[in-house]
C-alpha cells in the first residue's frame, strides 16, 4: 500500500467535569473511545507504513 503524503494526524481529547459523574451512556462511549484509541496507537507502532 502506498503511503499518502502529507500525513494527516489528529489528536483526540476527552474531558469531563471534576467531581461530576457521567451518565451510563456517556461512560460507555468514553470507554469505547479510550479502547479504540489504545488499539489505533498499538497498530501504528506495528505498521511499517506509519514509521516516520
């Protein structure tokens, strides 16, 4: 697979209010996004096309 240039990178940040709890739905979404972020980061480490 040919690598596209320029490489496009984005940062994702999750935030919540201090001393406030999330709704059940928001907590579920928070966990999914966190897990997917970890999976994508791990995949980049192993992907030879992503090496800079």
